[in-house]
């Protein structure tokens, strides 16, 4: 159950951070108190969500072959961009805790 929740929160975090409405100036942690334990869970959830997204992308690509290559490539780019944005936000938050 905890893994399922972590995965759901990771997907939510990934979606929230990849949302491009004024993304450059938005900090997903803005206004939230520092909490090392929750930040650790955020990082775990992000890892889980990213892995699950890749599994879905590869499954679709292997199932449908090269006819869906554009979907695969675009999905991979979106997932990597979202992962990098989320990981950077988490890293900034970790640095604030020091």
C-alpha cells in the first residue's frame, strides 16, 4: 500500500512539476515547512514514478513497434524533463535544510 501511495504521489509530483504554466518561477515546495522525512519520501516517489513511466513507454513501444516511435520519443523526453525538474527542486530543498 505504501509503495502504491508513493508511486501515486510521485506521478502527481512529476505532473505538477512538468506543468509548464509559469514553471520557471514556481517552486513546488513554496510555503511548505522543511521536513527531511517527507523530502526523502518525495525522492523515493519520484524514482518510482519515473521507473513506472518508463515501463509504460517501453511496453507500448514494444507492443506497437516503430509505428509508435514518435509517442515513445516524446514520452521519454517529457518524463526526463519532468524527472530533472523534480530532482532539481528536491535538491534545492535539501540544500535549504543544511
